[in-house]
C-alpha cells in the first residue's frame, strides 16, 4: 500500500512539473546564439561570447533540425563542431529542461550568413 501511495505521489509531482514553463510563448520561440563548447548525440552546450552565459540544450534522438542560416540547406548533427557559431531555437516544456527545436549554423562574426 505504501509503495502504491509513493508511486501515485511521484506521478502527481512529475505531471505537475511537465506543465510548460511559460505557456505564453510559442514552442521554439526562445533563442540563444553563441559558440558551441560541446556537442554530442543527446546535448549541445553553447556560450554567448558577449555575456559569457552558457546554456545547455537536450537533443532528442534522430534530431534533424540543423539548417544553414538561410534555411535552405539541412545538415546532420555531426556537422556541428565545437567552436562554431550557432543559433538555437528552443523550448522548456518537459520538466523545465531546454530542448533544441532547431539549430542554425551562423557565420563566425556571430551574425546570420549572407550570400553576396
């Protein structure tokens, strides 16, 4: 009986934490740009060189939302390397963890690449 009560309590607490952090924002409306410190199959860590703020983002399996800055070319996650500038579109729906929805590869001057 105690185990069932404990399980019910954990389930209730977990379901309350699954509520979106800010329901007013659209999914993926938050962005963060900077230099990639670390990238793996399940996360990416990016540092903004101006503010020195570092954020980590979870990557879901089979993530395929890596694009060129103009959005015309898609890349696989393995194309992202430490030292590259990126812009990450993310949300914080599940347990408050940041999840990358889309990643743009940027030019080295921390601006969107432009074709001339």
